[in-house]
């Protein structure tokens, strides 16, 4: 290498310099295991989110006091070793005035290998950490079989008996002589991603899917369904979409991809398989699950069960009188497949959130006479303005590699996401002003979401409750889809429905777009009260800043919840798998 | 951003500085369109490989004189504009003494967007280019629909008729009312990759696959087959393998992946479809192809045809007497599926290259009594030592992103690959010394490949002719697989075969591992002499440093050859697709 000395330039301090300097200080503070030395490096209104690395739990801590408490309980000498900057991406300045430095770190813990994301800001003339996220990335001794840990491949020379890879795969999924370590209920994105992670960690997982094909959860949805989240946020882990994929993916395309994913990731799936009975033996730590399959009844004995039937798995059907007298057709929105039978007929859609709007639009385009019933109000955003605002620059064309976009996303605790959302909601509403005004002009009622947090507030609390406009709002504003506003469904009549305020609507078809019940109700239906009564409700941001139920210990020693949109499951399936793997390996911290 | 002046360090010249300085000089030289000013920046023994960007052909030019001639004919003002360093990867030093600087560039040409790879070395105190590769990456106006050019996705609100994405895909592959622009014969890696690129460029391609499923070309191979090339070299374009995939991939796994690829890339494939007749109308520029399908006979009229049936598509079966008298079973190696029928029987495998060894091993492990007939000599390398030597650090765990590894690979002209191969062959042979000695001890004859260039020499010339040891050599050295050396198959007898030197071998099974004929013979069989007589032979490195026939104009205006291993087709399918797209769009340079 040549060594020459050019004229010394006027140097500017780079994002790397800033980050490395702060990290040096953090390294020194950590070595003392003194919480107050660490919190001295944080902003007053700091956020520390730990995903298993320090606390062996998912938790968000706000402010130096709460962080100090957490570190006091969990930070010992050696809790975080070999702390290094990850230079594969960043550090980088962010913000119009470069007021934030974002950087990523790797480190070692007693249990395994960690990663983190840090955002630095200036406070009183010094760079301090505004947000810190520390996560466990792999368990030592159980590292995911990827990259340097990937398998070399089957022996080219099969042993006696001559089994090849395909023979081994078939034997593996047959479970003729063995039991799976984990049974996962549901081959949607939740089930597929946790099973993929478990397999990579060496844990044998069997997915039970009640439909005929992996992906049917999407395939069987209504004809015109397209994903609402943009492609850059939606990769499944370990298998990104081709760069040719459309921004918004049609249901059948994603369904086929799920099927390919299960194959490419060598997941064990039984399709047309339904669990019909279950019991848990606390003494042996094993479940006994009875499964009906096309080949007959099977019994399996996993150590853990993951419920991944989906946040939209348990239809909420209003228990109103008169349904048996109604002469037309009625069903919950989850059963809506095709609108083609309803050309020229009267359709009433009860419920004005995403399913209600999509199905009303589907029916209108098929030639039906459609009325949408809105009981109270709906949060509306246009896809064009609202989605980029929610996903931001990290999940857009040319954004950071998904691995780093995800570290930044998980490095933004849910309560902070909700704080940011308020401004985003206002900005989007301003851009959508004409659309919203046209809706209000026909009597449609709008809201800004829980405490003005819009879609994210609804998504975190309930999983639904909003509408991302992809055309139905215009049809409503133009009166092409009629609106019955201000009252909910009270009863069915022979010719249609009656609302609570007495108005009647004639209908040949009534679609109940009335949402879904909490996943705990699915647990109750499938596993009984004994199990369900030990479980929390799913969703809702709790006192600890984390979502209820999902991705972590539930209170039942061998039952776990998994679910959420693609952007969440890609991230948190790993953390759930880590906890199950550690539990089964007997290495969970006390 | 803060601005502070640290103490000025002793600066070293980085790879970036070196590369940028040379690129500045190149930019200045190009602006003059003076070939001699450009060649002044090149090493005396330089290499310039152009893939369509300057010459609208694939060509390798060695030495400043040849490069000057090429530039003189093709370099005008504006031939290369907006030349920039691609900083996404590199520039970087290479070599034990940092004696090489590798860098990548982007540029614009009259026809489209270009990319390049450059290797600089020091000559007479100055950095000069040892290798330059310039390629066309996209056609202006026909850019591949990836990244910023990806589709937004189907309208969420389908128009009248209500077709969704799946409806459109089904209509597209039916060709009920339209013709494909291109027909591709064969859904192996060659066919799939060129069709994927064509589709992304907006050209409608239909693949005809004679087997029942995409991937059957691998699926139907013998039981124990595993890929010989390592995973890092084998991605299909636009859809890399998950990082969990084994280093050497089993045949069924790659077969399933091909099927998923066709789906994910939205390729139009007719399976169980065979072309039965063809004719070309020079006046209209259209083919008329008759295709037999399960639903009956179809006729299609593409403008171009791509033969992608594989370099191993046309079995070479020796025409020797007596086969009708032979009482046992005989077939070409391409028909070997399973060895399980031959336990306890006598099997003779004629031919000692890869297929011969693999099948001999397959039969031995199934319990057959196996004799391998080696007529002359074989080039042998161990997979353990030989494969990493061939693929190098660019196609290994932790290597550069595939995009850049490929630019470096295509930036190493075939004649230079062959020069490098000689040293690699010696080094591998030294590491394999014990294995090779053990083979020679039982009379097996070894060679170093054409002019000592080993596997690469054979691969570039013939597509085969070597054996990558994954266990058979040890069986031969130990006498478990018997060896008949020094003479080839002369005739069949009722009880077996007779070699040219008179020796007879008894056999219940004779497998003719006698290789494959040139792909031109497939063209002749399928399209007739009129077409085949206009075509070159496939493979062999020609005077122009490029492979015969593949990836470019053949001499027939509407016929193209596609094929090769995964590592080649991923790269060159793009160049082939660019030429077909430009031809059909009427924008090929004169």
C-alpha cells in the first residue's frame, strides 16, 4: 500500500466519529456495571428497549430513572462484552440538520450474540443516546443455521439404505417414530416465520394448517384483495422478495409465495389438519394433541404449542335476533369470496372499517346495489399519502437493507411510535383534505384514531378499525355506495335488517364486516378455559410498552401466541423462537 | 454537522483515491474519443471485455493494439458518458501486497445504462488498467421492471369484468388471443433465467417444457445427485437463495426452487409441451411452431426462439454392434434414475467422467458389483480442495454481494481464466496428492485437462470431461469399484460387453456414461438442417475469447442458444435478453 501525505483537509466530524466516541464511553461505563454511569450517557427523556439481551423479556424503559432501575436489576460485569460498531451499515446522520446519529452495534452476552441500534442526539453540548435497543440475535450453541453456520449439504454418498435429501424430508414430516418439539397452529405469516426460526435453531416444529394448501389464508380471501402494506416492509425472514415484485402484492401472489417459503425453508407442514383435542401434562412438560388429518387421526406430543391462527382468526359475529327469519344470504366478512353472484341485487355491508369498505367496493364493481352501514366513525387515510407516512424512508425504495430497517423499527418503542403518529396523522389528513371533505359532505363520520394516533393506534390496540382508501371512499363520496350512518345493526328482518334507531334496509345479501374477537377467544375455543384463563389478551400496548401476549411468555408455561402483519412477524418471530429454544434446551436465565 | 479540525493524520492513499484518479484520466481520454489516449491508461498486456456496451457483441480484446482497434471502430464522442465510480462496493485493494485495485463503474451509452469492472495494477510507476469490462445493463426505455421500475401493483379496484391478478396470469399463459414474442425451449436454468429477464424487459416469453413439472430436469436425475458448484455461485437472478441453504444443494431441492422461481417471477410455462414442427418465415420475421400439449395441439408464432434444452440435452450413445443380442439392460447415463434394482447384480459403467463416477458409486452403494471402464484418462479433483480453488474468494461465505462477484467474474475473460487455471490445477493436485496417488496405484489414468487447464478447460470446451470426487475415487482406489482401464467399448455380447482390446466384461446392466453431443445436434433434431446449418457449435473459447454460440447472435436471425451452469446463466441471460429485446424493439445498433 502506498503511503503519501496529501495536504491536510479541514476535517469534519463524521457520524462514525461521533458514534465511536459515544460507544467508547458506553464500553467504559458497562465495564463498571454501574447503572448510573450508563444513564449518564443517555438523554433525559431516553428510551431503552430490551428484547431478551439484558432482561430475558421484551420491555421498554423510558427516562433515566426507569432505565437505571432496569440496569440495576440486570446489568452485571460481562452482561455486555465485545461491544462493537456494526459498520456494514451506518453510522449515519439523520434529520434535516443532522441532529441525530444512528448507529448499530454487536455484542456478546452470557447467553449469546446480541445486536443493537442507537440514536444519538445533542443535549447540553454533548451527544447522548435518545433511543437504545438491545436484542438477543442468536443463542450460543444454538446459532441459526445460516451463513457461516449453514449446512454443508447432504453427503453425496448416501449410506446404507440410500436415503437422499427428499427421503429425509418425507420422513421428517411424517413423524412416524418421533414427536415434534413444537406444534404451531396455522401456516400464515406468523406460523411460517416462527417455524422457520425454530428450525434454524435446531428445534423441530410441525405446523398444522386446516386449509388444503399453505397460503390459503390469503388465497381464499375475496377476489380483489391486495396487500395494504408496501413490499419493502413485507419480506419473510431469510427470503426477500425479488426486486421485481409490485409495491402492493395481490393475495394470490402472496399465497403462492407462502407455499414456496414453506418448501424453501424446509418447514414441516400438515395441511388439511385440524387439532381436535388437547391436554397439557405439567409433570412431563408435554402436550397431547389429537389431530385429524386426511390419512386419519394422529396424536403428537410437543413440548410447546404456538397459536398462530391470526389476529383475524376469530370472527366477531353480532348475536342479534331474526337471522333465521331473514330470507336472504348473510355471512361474516371473513367468508366473502366473490361478489359475482350479486349483480343487480341489494347488498348491505354492516361495518365501515377495512373489510367493510373493501367488500362494499367489491360488490359495487360486480354490479350490486350497495349500502354501507357505519355505526360511529372510521379513521380514513389514502393509501397514496398515508402508507408512506407510516412506513417512512426506512421501508421505501432505496431504503436501508431490511436487516437494518428492522433494527431501527424495533429500536422505536411502541409508545414512541404512537407519539410520532400524531403528527403523521395530521400531515396525512392535510394531504387527504379533499378526500375527507368529500366524505363528510355525504355524512360519513371520521376520527383520528385513539388519542389522534390514527392507524398505528388502532393496529396496536385492536389489529383493525380503520380504512386505507384504495377507491371505496370515492365511491361513497359520489353516492355510488350508499351510506347509512349513525346507528348499528339491531336485528334481521325477513327482508333485510333494522338498525338500532329503527331504520330498515332491504337486502338480498348482508355482509357482517363486524371484525374479529381477540386471539384469546381462539385459544379458549381450541384449548379450553383451563388454558385460556391463564393467558393474557393479545394486543394493546401495556404499561411495559410492549404488546399484550405476543412474542413472549404468556403465563402458561408451554403456550405462546404468534401473529401480526408481515412487518412485525419478520422481526419478532426470532425473539419468540429464541425463548422457546432456550426453554427446551434448559438454558433460559432464571 | 459539527466542524472540528483534528490533528492531521499521516494519510495513506486509499483504493478509492487510486481508482478515482485513474477514472478521472479515463473520463478525459474518453471525451476526446481518441483510442490511443485510452490505451495509454492500460497495461501493456491488458484485457478489455465488452458485453454489448461499446460493440453490441460479446468480445474479448487482449493487448493495447487489439483494444485500440476495437475502440477505433466503436468509440465515439458520447459512447460512454457520465462515467462514475459505483461506491456501493469497492474500490478495494486485492492481493497480498495490495498490488491490485478493483473498482466498479456505471455509465450511460446511446443505447442504455452500462456497468463495468476494472482492475488496476502498477506498471512503470503508474496505475494502469490490467482488465476492463464494460457491459450494457439496461436498455433505455426498456429498463428491467425492478427496483425503481417495479410495478405499483394491480389496481385495487378492478375494472369492469373484475379480473384480478390471478385472472390476468391465467389469461397471459393461455395465449388464447395472442402470440408470445419469444418461445424458449426448456425450463431448466437457461430457459428460466432468459425468460425472467425478457419478461422484466417487457418481452412476452413462453417456455415450453417437455416434462410434467418445472424442475424435472433435475428432479428426474439419479437419486443421490447433489450440485457440484457451491451455493454462493448458484443463485438464479433476482431471487437469491435463503442464507440457510446448504453449500451443496440436493437435486430435489433445486428442482422445487426452479418451480417456485417460475411462479415468483411470473413466467409463462407450458409443461408436458413439446414442439413437434417448426418453420421460419424470413419475410414476416415470425416462426410457426406446432406444440403438442395435454389439451391438444397448439400453434404459436413467436418472433424469436431460444433453445435452452441444456448442454447435456443430447445424449451421445455409441453406435456399436451387438446391442440387440445383449441379454441384460443397457441405457445412457441420462436415463439412470435409481440403482435399487441392481443389488447383487453385475453392473458395468462405460465412461469415467462425472456421470460415470456418480452412477458407479450409486450402483455400488445399492449393492451392485460394479466395474468402471476408463478408455483413456480423466481429470480428477476433490470437491474439498478443487471447488474452492475454482470459485475463489468471490464465491464463498462472506464474499462480495453476488452482483459484484458477477461483475468480477465477467470481468475475467475466459482466456485469462484458463491462464489462471493452470496454477490452480497444480495447487489442487498437490493438495489431492494422496487421492491421486491412490488412484494411480490401481491403474487409473489421470490428466490435467486441456493444456493443463483442468476442469475449467473442459467445462469451457465441452461442458464435461472431468470428475469432481465426492467419494467414488476412494471406492475405486480401494478396489470396491473395479476398474477396466485403457480401452473403450467395441461391442455388446449376449452376456456383457467387449472392449476394443478384446477384453470382455460380464454385465447384467451396462450404463453408457458416454457424454452428450453438441447442442447444435439438438437444434438439428428439432428444427432441421436448414436452421442447424446456419448455427455455430456451442461452447469452445473462440478467437474472440468468447464461447461459441451461447448468449449472442448465431447467424440465424431469429434463433438463439441459451445454457450453461447456474453461475453462467445468471450473468449472461441478461445479455441475451438485451439483444432479443433490442432486436424486437427495432433499436439494435447497426
